[in-house]
């Protein structure tokens, strides 16, 4: 069984920064792709960023230049550094990990950007 555990969410003012962390419970294999998605109230879950085992990253246009994804591959850990946060970044952020045809999800961590 695979578990992903996120941490680092919270309340931040516009223009502020947060760093999200996620760790996978298994160490006997490496996820080829890990990433972050988010879901705002009343909206569908959307991609924020992904990163491959080789370090190739992909970002949603709305976060390019503000967010940075990174990973510690050997430990199945992934991070999301979020800078210049905007109120529209408010959402529940989910860690994801892909293995073959399966995608695993964390429980989500709330990020609220408000003054």
C-alpha cells in the first residue's frame, strides 16, 4: 500500500511564500513522476506542477515563475516552493505520485492566501 503525506499548508498574506512537502511511505521503488495538484471550492482539480525521475518539470501557466517543484528521488519526497502567492492560489493542494498506470494521492493540505 502506498501513502503520501503532505505538510506545509496554512494561511499566508498575498505576496507571501509557503513550502509544501510530501513524502511517500514506500522506499522499495521510486515513482517515475511526482507532482502537485490543487482544487479550489467549486472547481475541478487542476495540475500545478510535476517532476520526473530525471528532474524534468512541468508547470501550469498560472504558476510559472512563482512556484518551483523539486524532489529527493531516492526518498520519494517532493516539494513545492510557492512565492508571490495570490488569493487565487487558495485551494487544497494534493501530492500525487504515478507508478505505471496508477496514480496515488495524498490527503491534501489547505493553502489560504488572504489579507
